[in-house]
C-alpha cells in the first residue's frame, strides 16, 4: 500500500539523519544519502532506500569505517587517486570530481582511482556528475563473487557494474549503467523479499542447475549477461578496477567480507573522463552535434535510450514526490528510531 509521496528533499534529510544518528560521520552521511535518494527518486529500487539497512548492517558489523575521511592524492598527472580509507565510496568520489574534471579538460582524458572503499551504489550518479561538466565518462568496479563465468558454475565475478555517459547540449545526458550479470543482485534480493519467482535465465542453483527461485539463486550463482560477452566484460572490469589500480578482485573482496551477506564489499573503483571536444579537435566536426544524429536515429526507430525511464521517474518524483509504500516508510522510521539496533 502506498503512503503519501515524500518530497525528494524531505527524503534526503531523513536518510541523512538515519546515517548520522547511526554514527556515520557527516563527511560520509550526506554523499551516501544523495546517492540512495537519487536511486529511489529515479525508480531504481535495487539501489534506493532498500540499501540503507544494508549500509547500517555493514557499519554494525565493523566492515566499513564510518568516520573515515577520504584523502585526495593528486600529483598533477592524468591519474588522480582518492584513498577512501575503508569508508563508503561516495564521499571519496565527490572529493575526486573537481580534479578529475580539471585534468580531463587539460589533458583530454583523465582517470579517477578510488581505493579501499566500501561500495554499494549505482554508478549513474557518478556518470551524471561528469556529463554535467560536458565530459564523456566510463565507470566500473568489481564487487564480490556471486556470478559464474560463462560455461562455469561457481561464483567468481562480482555483478561488476559498468556505466557510460555522453553529455547532450539540450537535455539529459545519454547514460547507461548495468550490472554485467543478467540482473543486479539487489533485484534478486527484492524478488526474495517479495516471495516471487524470478524469470528464467538469470541464475543457477548451488548444483549448477537453472533456477527461478531467488533463495536458490542467492546461494548458487548469477549468470553473466550475453553469455561469453558479458563474461569477458566482467573479466575486464576485474582487471582494470582490481589489479591495475592495486585493489581487490571480487574473489578477494568476498574473502575479506567473509560471505555473501547483505554487507557491502570493500574494493576499488575506476572512473575515466574524456573531453570529446579535445579528441575531435582539428577534424572540423562537432562531436556533440554528430552524437545527436545518432540518438535521433535510435529514437527514430521507436527504440528508447537508456535512462529515459529513469529521467521520467525523476521528473515525476520532483513534481509530485517519491512514492513510498507504508512498509518502506515504516522501515525508514524504524531505522531512524533504533539506528544500529534495528539491523542484524
Ligand atoms: P537494468 O538492466 O535495469 O538497466 C540497465 C541499463 O539499461 C539502464 O541504463 C536502463 O535504463 C537501460 N535499459 C533498460 N531497458 C532498456 C531498454 N528497453 N532500452 C534501452 N535501455 C534500457 O540494470 P541492472 O540490473 O543491470 O543494474 C542496476 C543497477 O545496479 C545499476 O545502476 C548498477 O550500477 C547497479 N549495480 C551496482 C553494483 C555495485 O557493485 N555497486 C553491482 C551491480 C549493479 P533505465 O534505467 O532508464 O531503465
Ligand atoms: O546489486 O549486484 C548488486 C550489488 C552488489 C553490490 C552492490 N550492488
């Protein structure tokens, strides 16, 4: 049952207050609240307010440093690093953005490396933070082993999200953001909570047999999207956002976490920013105008662009509030009242 919609600002204040009351330092609480509320506002339920309890459980279990203050390490080159020091990734990302934007403009491309961060979030808020500056961007990170490689049957990769954005002069950017598993694990947890079977083709059980039972899927393995192609992209993400940046792979993150619980895993993240105008310089063409032609051609076939659903949900939420069920509201109130005592 739906309660009255809550304004985006009111929801953001409530979520931030939950984190602050639970002992998360203000440096981290505000960025986490921004990301979680953006997910709920844009109808991305798997990474919206549903994640608040998991974050608190991660704090309670001592698997994240709630008072960590990230540290920027910028030597003026194309690689900017932020050490999250065991805190959530979100404050570390926000700290790195100004240097990343400045360097991408100066050099044409630049990378932001985040090390030692606890990661639970969707990547598109980060992509949008860069497209807002007229930059194209890629973001990726491992997670913890829950996905079998194509042809295998044991969890190895994380759900390894991969996101891309391209700025558009007169509107919302082109953004895609997806797990490299068929579906994010968060969605499977929502199926489990709602007691619904999942569609076929998402997962295998612990014996390697196809399953539509979310319980069996969560104790078995998810499948990569697109068979061997998704498997290869998941491998690339493990390499680029794991060993290449001196951080953990998904199997290593799982070892550190000690199991596939609702706790968020610790690992690194890689974000790349490109200045399209710099790349196209001297070619006598406008990359942004040409991109518009491509988007129009997609839309001209009545296909939709990724993020269109999300932007529509955002417009609705900004105008009329974020729709929350009575159960969701009660859960937020419980977390506000009882803090860490409210989570296992
Ligand atoms: P979805 O499959 O729901 O969506 C993936 C992307 O495809 C979105 O950009 C979506 O846009 C777009 N899309 C969906 N349907 C269409 C369509 N018919 N035509 C064009 N575009 C379409 O996402 P996932 O379940 O794979 O991932 C959900 C979230 O989980 C992501 O935000 C990801 O970052 C996050 N995640 C985070 C992890 C972490 O470790 N931090 C791990 C795994 C996932 P739209 O939103 O508009 O529908
Ligand atoms: O939904 O797969 C997921 C996920 C893993 C870590 C954060 N989100």
